């Protein structure tokens, strides 16, 4: 049985994880939506996808990131949004790892895709930390938090 202190501590950790992962996905997604050509070039630079898929991914991925970010920030469908986020972060970790192993010197395409930061070990560690945060939310998050929880309506037992 959890003590009140453990529950409060966990809720703070959950909220922090939701805010961090949600903000990263929302802000990075919005930047990619604003610069689809730059993002498409960044995807192509990884040399992991067939050319026919690059534009499709460049146009759809940022919207998925934004939806996940908004859901995490709003505290709605947290586990589902965290699951999609964790999957995407897993893909990002694999892509960055392959790029590092190949020794490619490219921009990551994360934020400001055209002039953004380079793929490197620091990016890999950041993606892994975000993946851990998203995984914690998948396993432990309550599905009904946020506004509903604040007003005491529909509190879930997730």
C-alpha cells in the first residue's frame, strides 16, 4: 500500500515527465510543420528511408508529434500518447545510433532542421532519457489527469 507521500511524489514525477515529453514533442513538431522542406532534407540525410517515403514522413510525423505533445500536456489519453511517443523515441534512438556508427556528420532534424544541432552522443543520451520518461508514463500514468482531475470529474483508477 502506497503512502500519501509516495503518491504525491509519483504524481509530481508523472507531471514532470508529461510536461517535458509533451513540450519537446509539441515544440519540435511545430518547428517541423513550419519547415517541411528542411525537415525532409534532414530525414534524407540519415539515409535510412527509401526516397519515396521521405516526403510522407516529413509531412505526417510532425503532426503525430504535435498531437502526442498536446495530449501529454493536457493529461488526456496519457498512456496512449506516451506509447506513441515512446515508439517514436525508440525509432529516433535507433536512427541516431546508426548515424553515429556510420560516422555521418549531419543535423539531427530535431529543431530548426536546416541549421540545427548535429547528431551526436549528447543527442542519443537526451533521446534515451526522453524514452525512459515516456516508458514510465506508459506503465504507470493515470489516464485521466489534467483538467478533469483538478475539478474532480471522472478520476480514473488507471
